[in-house]
């Protein structure tokens, strides 16, 4: 998506080996018009796939996922990173290892919000090793719902996540695919 690629070129910062910071429009300050355009683009790509729910992981996936859910006119569920005291329901659990934070977390979705009839689109801001996406896939599989695809804003194609998901025949749609981050510059595929 050209608008997104231009934004990454103009505002993205490479902060350490393999890590791109996009705090000015995606991960801290949020550009609502860009989010709206990206949500519409995911909705266009998955138009006709009869999506019934969008699923993301708190917190940074929520902005893009809500715009996608709005465009598709379906509910958004965000997986929680810790069980709130108000949540006594049965829950589906996924396990995620974060390489950026070097920590293991359990993510959860209440069993009230996913059922075997659901057709789920998973949305996230970045795809790197695929751990976050896999945690959400684990949750959808436990619920018996169908995984229709994974929509990603920025795929770091030099890491293995996208390749390994596609090898398992999971449809991955990324709005920008980065081939490499080198000498302070972003190279797209
Ligand atoms: P994965 O689980 O695929 O390794 O990484 C995906 C998650 O890690 C994303 O949800 C995102 O929060 C974070 N992440 C991975 N790589 C980057 C990066 O280069 N920049 C930023 N800002 N977040 C990243």
C-alpha cells in the first residue's frame, strides 16, 4: 500500500538491528486517516470471505483492527494479556514469546466471544517471528472457529513468521513488506 510505504520511509526509524519504530503514526501517536484507509484496504482484500469477527492482540493492534472491523461491519475482539479480575468466564488461551521484550505471556479471549460458526480475520501491526499471530491462531483453533486469514500492517519479510504461516496455507495479507533494514534505510520487497 503506497500511502503506508511513504509514511514508513518518511517517519520510520530503525532503532536497533531489525527493529523499526513507527511511533509517530502507528504505535504511540496514531494517524486516524491512515488507520481508516488501511482498515478499508483489509476489508477490500477480505471482501466476500464472510468474516464474522476480527481478532487482535492488545494494545497496539487495536487501532488498525477496529477500523478493519468497522469497514467489515463485524465485532472486534482483542486478546488480553492478563486476566482481569472481572473475568471469571471460561477462556481460550494462547502462548506468545515476545522477542522484542524477551518475555513469555499467556493471552486470552473469553469463550463467550468465539464459537465454531465464526470466521475470523486476525489483524496485527507487525509480523516478525509470527509468535503473536500463532498465539491468536491457537485461540481461534480452541474455539473451533475458522481462521480465514491474517492481516498485517508491516511484515518484516526477513524474519520467518510470514513464510512459516504461508507454508501452513494460512492466508497472510500484509500492507507493507520489508525486505531489509540496513544502514538506516528501509528496503521494501
Ligand atoms: P512476532 O510475534 O511476529 O515476532 O512479532 C509481532 C509483535 O512484536 C508485534 O505485535 C509488535 O508489537 C512487535 N514487533 C515485532 N517487530 C517489531 C518492530 O520492528 N517494531 C515494532 N514497533 N514492533 C515490533
